[in-house]
C-alpha cells in the first residue's frame, strides 16, 4: 500500500510540474516580470534549487564586497580572515604531432594535503580539454558550464565549435564575474579545422593564444625544463617524456604539487589519455638514469635524492 501511495504521489507531482511548465510556456509574454519570477520561484520550490543558480552575498554590491573580502591574487589576501590557499602544476605545449597536456594531482589547503588523486584535466568533449589551476570548485564548475555552451553551439550550428570560440566563451563568462573572487587559471586546448590550438584563460578574463603554457605554483620549475628541451620536431615519445619530466621536477621543488602525473595527447582524431605515473616512482627512475649516465661517463654514482 505504501508503495502504491508513493507512486500515486509521484505521478501527481509530475503532472503538476508538467502543467505548470506548459502554462509557463503558453503565458510567456502575457504576464508581468513579477508574475513570471513568482512562477519560476514556485517551480524551483517544487523541484529544489536550480542547478545553474547559486547564492550571492546578501549585500548591496556583491562584486565590491567580494573584491574587498576575498582577494585571490598573490599578496592580496594577507589581511583577510579567509585566505585562498592553492597550488598546482599544469602544462601544455604544441609540437608537430599535436599537443601534450600534463598535470599533477595534488590538492592542498595551505600546508595540508587534501588529496593526491584530483583529476585536473577536464574533458569538455572528445576534441576539447581544459586544465584546472586555482580554485578546484571554480575550475570544475565553469569548465562544465563551458561544455554545456559548446554542446549548445553544436546543436545550433550543426558543426563542432572551434578552440578559439570555446576559449572566448570561457573568457566572456569570466569577464562577467570579474571582481567576484573567482580563482581560475586554465588552458583550453583542442583540435579543430585550423589544426591543434592552445589558449590560456584566467579569472580576470585574460585570454592568450600560444604554443606553450604552464600554470600553477610549480609552473616556474616546469618552465625551466620546457624552455630547455621543447622543440617543434619532437617525436610523440619524446614529447610525452618531456611532459612527465617537467611535471616531476615541478613536484620535486614545489610542496603544493605532487601525487600522480597524468598525461594526455591531443590528436586530429581527438584526445587520448596516455597514462598516469606516480611522481615518487619517476623520482627513482630518473635517479637511476642519472646514476647510469654518470657511471658510463666514469664519474661517481649519483645520489638518488639529487635531481
């Protein structure tokens, strides 16, 4: 009997929702804005909060309040009661065979390591990837939102969105929320009609097109490895090894980076995940290589803790 009651109640609720939705569509344009908002609020109360909405600070100017109390730039949050503690290493670079994307997997809250298994590459669609640096929630939410916008573009235009247009959509969204305390430094990469493309986009709506980027607290160490070894004619294996080495050296020197090195390869047929390597294993692998090279040259064996 209780099961029958639940089914009956569910059918009644769905009928009410369908009726309300139909009435809302039929009455569009014939009601005042206040009446439309009231109807929308009633539907939200019946269904719960809308998945695309969130609360803003209950003050006169949310943007000014957020800018004053939730600064996210380096050195801007020293006087705040709540400080944005972040750290990561992500990188991407172009070469003749496509684009290599490599990231670590450590999530930190200041000196506390919250997780070693964060997925920092966001798979927007089979031909687009985004990376995560800054606030994990901001990156995850807005890049999922970007995936929705890209899918709507495909449905409307009957063709796949370009990487330039996708990155511009994200930059436009960030421009609307400038000063609201978001923290996001992401790379949008993919393959379209013009070939492999790589863009950097952050929470200030900065949008840059380039061949090589690294984002995060460990990016300075990654740039040292990339600038020394990157070239356009790398083979696929050499490019993958370069991405792994750059992430490893960043995690070794930067306390806020670590965990697993995840590597993706963007090709004309779409992205593929190459693999995942524990940076501790890479440390001893590279130490053994260094020792073998030193021994072959007649030098002293390398200290495993040296890099």
